[in-house]
């Protein structure tokens, strides 16, 4: 399982992913699920992945190959695509075709699936964030729905529903995604540390902040403990 | 969808269920999902249900018929069964057989399913709480796992994980299940008011408190608002 979340706010975009991959409970590994594509000052794209590792790794590898191909065109390379919408289309098509190919090798019963969050901005364009479904179609984050989640999304949604608005500051946004992840880590063993955090400030056209948070990170631990205390104190104060 | 939760604590048991039933988003009804069977001073049983209404209604109706049957035996009536374990077995068998019968009428693709929480105490016995699976097998709440949930359980689990222990008071327990329900109501449209709350104090052998909480209940609304405020204030205080 996986938990990835992306916020699209007035000040910028904040992305957080876990790294746990498992093929059964007795076969657990750490794999990066956040990938950045950057030409500072021109274009920045962050992709987060959830689902079958064979599908997501192959899709990302093919996206990279297409970028590096000397004959890359705006129709094949996400770094040349004229708009972020076109980027989402390229990623969606690639994901759907890899998935179809792998599905074909597997029996129908154990079909492989995957979904992705694609966030970015190109010079002259606005920030955009998309959730790409396994079939390649996608939806976009909006003012009314300023966050997108993939993977094990339910445990961490209540906190986002309550605190995230387009006007949320980037610092509060980092707190919100980390607490959302914290709730998920506590409730689902198949989501695990370390975490990858990335922030793209509006119009900087680069990844402004990139941080890997290891298991036992004292700052994350302190925040998690403080949140537990705040919840318990808040709970104690409420009367019914 | 449905959300039902039961806590088994040193002081007693607390049960909460919603009442929303839907066959598609355009066909929503209110049905009670909490059923009490009581012979005060002798035996008290509360059953909560989730899943296909045709399965749960039929199962409950058949359990009632078996109780009222003049030839009821300890093998067929949950009010005569010698132990709560036997009660769980009777409910499990009934549920599995109703489900199999209805499954047989439907195509395999749209098979009906349901699960239940059975909580109770008989004179001379201890309090026990079981989660009955669609196949009729069951698990029991323990000191280490003092709560059971059926239906849409993920949104409301983080708060329970954090505050519920066997030593939690019945008043705090009511607060915990109501806040757990509040998070679920906010995140899933197919879980809805009114709510049914029941408390069984240890060794009283009756339902000590029974309360229906209607939509717009001022007390529930105040608690929900206070919790939102507490979360936001707690969030604001945390530094990263």
C-alpha cells in the first residue's frame, strides 16, 4: 500500500509520499514514490505513484526515456509538452499502456493497477495538479478541492478536510500533510517511513524544498507527539 | 454504507450506529441498524448491522422468530443460549445461511454481504463483544483491542486508536464514538444521521442508556463544533 498527498494552494504546492512497498506482509521494501523533473526557471513537474510497482516503475522509466530521446517531441516528452494538461495526457496514456501490457501478461484475476499525482508549473502557465487514474483519465485539483490523495487515503482525510484551504500557508500545509501521514502510518502497517516531502513555491519553477524524513526523525517524532497531546487535551476539554 | 462502532471497557459497553441506507446515491433511506434484546436482570444483547439490508433485516427477523418460537431451545434462541459465545455462533450461522440463500438468488457478480457486531452479557457471565463476518465466523474484542467497527471504519479509527483504552470512562467513551462518527459523517456521504447510541453498564444486565440523536441535535452539533475548534487550535500550536 501507499499514501501520497498533494496540496495546491495559493502560495504553492506541497507533496508528500511514503516509501513502503510490499508483496505480502513478509516482503517489505523501501522504494521512492516521488519523482521530480526539473528545468529550473522553465518547468518543474513532480509525479507521485501508488499501486503495482511493476507498473509505476516502468511508466516512470518510459517517461524518462521519452525525455532523453534525441527525437523527443512535445507529444512524447513531458519536458517539452506545451501545457501541463498535455503533460497529464502523456502520463495518463503511458500509464494506461504499461498497465494494459502488464495486465495482458497476468491473469485477469491478479491484474496490476496504479494511479499517479502529477503536479507542476511551466513558464508562463499556472500551477496545476492532476490525479491520473489507472485507465489514463484524470481529474484536476481546484479551489474547492485543493488536495488530491492516492493510495490509503481515508485515515488521513479528516485532518485535511478540516484545515486545508487555498489560503493555507506553505508552512501550515507541510504540517497538515505530515499529520495526515502520521494518522495513516498509525493505522495502516503497509504505509511506512521514510517519507519524501517536496514544496514548489508558486512561480519559482523549481522544487523549492526537498526533504527525506527518515524513521525516527526527531522533528517528525516531536510533531507527532505534540499532535497526540493536542488531540488528547482537546478531547478532554469537550463536554457532552 | 454504514458506520457502527462498539467499545468494550471495564465500566461497560458503548455502541453507536448510523441509520443511512442507500441503493444508489439517488435512493437514500433511514433504517435502524441497532437492535436490542433484553430480559432485564437476566440478559442483554445489542446487535448492530452493516451491509445489504435484505440480508440484515432477514437475519434479525429470523433471530426474533426463533426467540418467540414456543419450541425455542438454547441452540436456536439467543435469549436461551447458555453463553454469549453461543449467541455469536447462532447469529453467525443465521447470517451465513441468509446470505447464502440471497446470494443464490442474485448473480455471483452482485452477491449480497453483511457483517454484525454482537455485544452483551448474561447473568453470571462477563461482558463480551463479537464482530461477525459475512461467512458467519467471528472475532472478539479484547483488552488489547477494546473496540470493534463495521462498515466505513477508516475515517473514524484514528481518534479511537488514540483515546480508547479499557480504562476509559463511559462518558469519555460516548464522546469518543460520537467524535469518531463525526469524522466519518464529514467524509462519507453514505453514512448519515440520525444516530443510535446505547450504553450497557457492567453487570446491570440491561441497556442503561438509549438515545437517538437526530440531525441538527444541538448537543451533537456543539460537540462537533468544539472538536473542530480543538483540532484547529491544536494544529495552530504545533511547530515544524
